[in-house]
C-alpha cells in the first residue's frame, strides 16, 4: 500500500493504490499486477503487442532501448517466416506465384516415395490441382517404420470408398480391413439409430402419461394413481416372463439336428469369392479397362509397372463360385478371374480386361492399315500431307492477302450504301 503523500503519477494507472511494475508495450500504460493489466486490455481494447509503426523520435532510436526495439522487430519477422515455411511444408501448401496458394504433393521426386515409385516402375499421373481426387490423395512415406501407405479407392458393388493400405498388404487383407471398418461404422450407425428410437419412445410414453394425468379430475386422486400404474402392468403382461424350453422340446430339437442328413457330395457348395481388378486410366475405350489381380498379391507387386491416376483404384466383384471336385475348369482357372461352371471369364457390362482391350486396339489398327493400303500411293501422300494430319502451316502461308483486302473493301462499300 502506497503512502498518501505519493502522487498519482507514481502509482498504478488502473488501481492507483500500488507502485507500478509493468508497462504495456503498446500504449505505455503502467500497471502493478496481472489483474490490472488485464483490466486495462479490456477497457481500452488493447492487444498488448508493440506497434512497429508507432512514431519514435530520432533521439530515442539512438538508445539501447531503440536498438532492442529494432532487434526484436527483425527477430519476430524471421520467426514468423520460419514458422510459415514449416507449416506450408507440413500441410503441402506453397505460397509461390502471385501470392496464391498452390497445393503441392506430399512427396517429392527426390524423396523416399519418389525413389519407391522409380524402383517399382509405377507411373503416377497427377490430377489437376484443386480437383477432388488430388485433394483426397494421402499417399505418404512413414519415416518411423520406413514404409509406404497408399490411398486406395475401393469400388465394391458400385460404392466408392477411399482407405489407407500398407504397401505390403495383399488384396485380400486390404479388402478384409475395409469390410471390418465398414461393419464397425454400420454397427455404430445402427446403435445410434436404436438409441434415438428408444429416447423418442420414452418421451412419447412420458408425454402420454402427463396428458392422461391432466385429463383426470383432481378429486379422483386415487384413480389417477391406479391408472398411472396401468402402463407398467400392461408392459409386464405384454412382454410376459421368459418361458424356458422343456426337456422334451430340447430332446426333440437335438434329435432333429442329429437326424438331418449330411450334404450330398454330388451337390456343389457355393461360396462368395472376391475378385480384384486394377483400373487402367487414360484408355480410348468406352468401357472401363481392368487388370486382373490375384487375391494374394501385395499392393506393391500389383502396381509394379502400372499407371495410376493419383492413387490406385481397385474394383471388387463378389461372385458365387461352385466348388466341385470334378470340374477341371475351376481348378485350372488363374487367380483373379471370375469363373463360371463353363470355365469362361466374365465381367459385368461396361468392363473389359486389358487383354481384350489390346486385342480390340490391334484389330482397329489392322483395319486402319488396310484402309490406308487400299488408297493409291499418290492420294495417300496428299491425304497425309495436306489433310488433317499435316500441312496446316503451309496452308496459312498460301493465303492471298490481296484477295482478303478486296473482300473487306467490298463489305465496307456495301455498308456505306
């Protein structure tokens, strides 16, 4: 507590009861405690940050405080620049080029992921910047475990889903993890739906009880209590006690299970089998071109010497295969193909395999070559050199400038008339 003879200018500018200990860097207000400093910031809407654009006299700049002021200002700028560079590197954002944010990839050609792509011959076609596929790509290199984690787009029954798959995972393992994650989400969604229904049911019962109590007269208090107990009795009679099965019923069920004949060996058993196909981008076919991939193939081996658009897209077709010991076509079928009892591979409409795509292209090339050979050599040269295949620059040079000027002059004269 300050003496009564102490002038106010020597006390705290807020409470005027104690000598000041702190000075606000922005507006030079002197305070004695943290509470007074916060009170000053609230009253004056002060940020407490030094204003670098505030006027400072020349004599003040030549002091030690002025030198510290400049040094702190320059150090703050360097820290902000370093922090911005680190943040842009971690988030994959670059501020190069007219100040507009440019989204970059999470890897570089000289990095670990670029080396991995070169060693395995994987050609990644980059989508345009800002596209949804480019933003969804989270493929990265894990420094701690020295492994690659791919973003994989799974297409199952027409539903697209992007998940992260380790490079060493097989197709079957990655698909199993996807199904488990989907099952967990469905259970969580169902649980939330059931909880919402139970809550709404309780609210409905409670509102019905309140409405029934309000409709009864006040003199019939005893009757109200009896009627309020009715719903619980009704629930008990509706649900009823759980009746345990008798011993005779148990014996009957056991005997019926034992009496069931074993499945005949002549009847084939059907099991759902998942077949995996890698999508091949940038094809001229109207159908989706797919590359069969065996279920026990790792992701790295499946992508070796293949092209992908940002990240791989894998189609999964579930089919019911008949396992019959006397069917040689099924036993000799290669992995990753959909096989029927007749031994033929089949894909849904709109999809073709890479082998069939190559066959169609070779047939089209042969047809085109046949048409070109049927044209006489002189006409063929004129068609190639002077048609849409070439001669564009020569045609531009052959334009008569005088003729164009005459046409323009004629049009100008017609407008004057």
